[in-house]
């Protein structure tokens, strides 16, 4: 029996299923979490299907979370999507269920759960959830809302099909999802739009971007700047791809100062592997898209030096 068949068997066996995803959610975290939720609700209307995690902020056009008591976890199946390691799971009660399943597309460096399905070749975890539906199409039902959510996750993690993770299979999945008839143009606008207050920071990023001759770039966003513009750390995710639009930039980091004085690092690359850098600095992720943490400016500079080294060694 395959792991996918094992997962379906467990889903059938439980009356209550609680689905988690990672902290600081992006469209794929929510798309895979809520997309799986819609898939299971449409297939098993008699079951209690719940979404767990922190508030989703300005991604509430995708979905919102349920209010779940600790008691609800007793005897429940817990599924975690799009989350590489247990410390990043949003919702502290994930371990209280009867069984835990991991479904993910990040490198499986820190396995967890009683069952685990990890496909690092997938563009997104939402693509994996669609594959699950396709494998058991005779038994599972996907509705238009589920398709909308999975499509959102795919376009979010592929940069609307611009990133190297996009494959012919990814495009075939997207085409199949579009047949469900949701408003794809609206969804594309929602995923790409940003508030004016965040858009104004685009000018700051471009004017203050530090660049090296070999294609490394970095920008520091001070906490004072965020407060002055009424922008949160989560809001700055809309700026991640901006340095990559510059032809000469090969890899870059956006360092967002936290109120405590440490820095959240968002790392991206057009080729050089940067997730090894992230892992060395309390983070991780994909080879070309990762996150890390720096305790102070000295560690920020260290990370930037390592980005430059990764470029020179490619």
C-alpha cells in the first residue's frame, strides 16, 4: 500500500480532522490547508473538518481559521500541510490528536508525524493536494472553492509560473483547476496586489539596495521605517521578489528588523543554492527560496557574505 493510500485510509477512519499549516502563512500554506479542507468537506459532509492556526492577516480573501478547543483534538486526525519542521507549525495543539500526518514539498530535513508524504519535485504543496485528489478521483470530490484555493497556492509558490519549480505537470494541474470555473483573473489580482503603504516602500528598497559586482544584493528594513509607514513584517512579503527584477541580481536577502532588535531574513536566488545558508542561521526552505534569522547586524552581514560566496562558487 502506498503512503497516499495510507493517508486516505486514515482520513476515512476519523470523524474529526484538523488541518494545520506553517506560521506566517503565504498563499500555498493557506491554499493547501484550506484546499484540502474543501476537498474533505465536499467528500465527507458528515465529518468535522477544521482549519487551525494563527490569523491570516490580509490573506483573508483566501480563507480564515476555525476556533478550536483543546478538547476537539481528542481522538482527532491532524494533518499538517506545507510545513518542513514541527517548530514552524502554526497552532500549538497539533500534537494532541490521535494521529499526525505531514504533507509537504520542502526538503525533508526534519521529519515528523506518524505518516509523511513529501514530494520536493512539486511546485507547491497545493499541487500535491491536487495530485492526491487525482489519485483517488473516484472516491474524492473537489468543488470550485477547493480548486480556487489550490490554484492560489500554485500561483503563489511559482510566482504565477515564473519560477523554476514550474513544470509541465504544474501547468497541467493549473489547467485542470481552471475548469472548475472560479474567477481566476480576480484571484491573480488579489495575490499580486499590495496596499499603497507597502507599495511606497518599493521605492525605498530600490533606492537603498546594496549590490555587489558578482550579483548579490541586500536591503535592510528597519523597524522604525515599518512603524513610520504603518507596515508589518508580514506586509513586507510583497517586496520579496523586487530585487530579482534587476537583471544583474543573482541572489538577495531582505532583512526585516523585529521590535526585539533581531532580523528576519527572506532569501531568494535565481540559481545559487541558498537554503544551506538559511539552515545555518536558524532557518530553511527551498534551494532558491528560504527564510532565516539573524540575532544582530553582525549576523546579517555574515549571511550576506555567505550569499556572495554561494554566487562565486556556482
